């Protein structure tokens, strides 16, 4: 049975095949038609606040996912050592076990930091009486003409491929995500991750926690693919398959290690 990876945390949760919400609940995307315009001044204030929040969120997400990735590798090593009974491996086994414990503690610390960040940004951004939550559409999808050429290009991309990005955000299986990106490799980019993260902020404001976690998981996946490509100095469209291969193997190893620990 396929399980989510990275290991359970604030950005991943047990997921089954298919969608997690009714279709009517999905019409809360950044370009939904349910939103009314607000004054330009409010939009600028809101945009600045959201951009700062997204930058903080991105830093926390990267650190958290890296911690989860290292934890999965440590569990893999520990599980491999558990299959042997040689006394010569006792010391190495102890080191691996210590590493797993430390990484679990670090993962918990990042989880607490992420929760604190969500609470702070929710109070800061969504309790502003003069600015409606409905400004999301105006601020980020229909941006002002004074934006730079690069920002206009990003906006145009999100508008053009919005439905495809939303579809990717709702996928809950590694194989489905990999197959979809294979069919639409142009979606392997920063704009896709940015769209999903902004959508997450809006879903959080709407108190749609389960759907927000689903979309956030896919946002983290895309961010991690981009980070892997950057570290390897390759085009992200050429390395996303490697990411999914390793993710699926890590999920299987986590299940194996859990069974070994219970036996």
C-alpha cells in the first residue's frame, strides 16, 4: 500500500486515491469568480504582507522537508542494519538509531515552528478589518500593470495553466503525480509551486484544513523538485522522475522499518 512521503507532518497526511473534498469546495482557487475587488491601496498592503508570509513559509517548508528526507534515509540505514545480527554492526546500529532520534526531534521542532508561523500570519493577515480576504484574486492573479516583465510572465503562466495546476494539486498518489508531470513537463517550475502556496493561504483563511494540507503537500513536492534540480545543476524537467523514484522507495522503507520495529 502506498503511503505519503515525506513522513507524517504538518505538510503531509494519510491520503487515499482521488479527491479529498467535494467539487463544490474546490471553487476557492486564486482565480475564483466569487471575489469582489477592493481599493488598490488595500491590495498593495495585502500583497506586501502575503509576499513576506510566503517567503517565511518557503524557508520553513524547505527546512522541514529536508529534515524529513534525512529522517527517511536514516530510517533506511537503520532498517538495513536491523536485518543483520552481527555484533560487529552494533556500534554502527547505535549511531544510526541515535541519528533517527535526533532527526525525529528536529522534525518535531520544525513542526512546532510551522504551526507557530501559521498562527502568526493568520492573525497578521486575515484579521485586518480594512482588507477583505477576497482581495486574493485581485492581488495575485489580476496584478497591476506596473508589475515587472518577469512578474507579468509569471502571472500569465498561472492564468494560462491554472486548471492544470489545480489538477496536479489534487493528485494524491506518487505514480499519478509523476505521470501527470510527464504529460505536462512545462508545469515543473517555480510558478506552479507559487500558485499552490498562495492557494494554501486562501484555503487556510477559509478554514478548509484538509484540502489545504492536500494542496500544501503537492506544493512541497514541487518545491523539493526545484531544490533538487538547483543542487544538481540540472533542468528540473529532467530530474523530477528521479525524485518520485526515491520518494516511492523511501515510503516503502518507512513501512518496512515500522513493521520491523513492531515485530
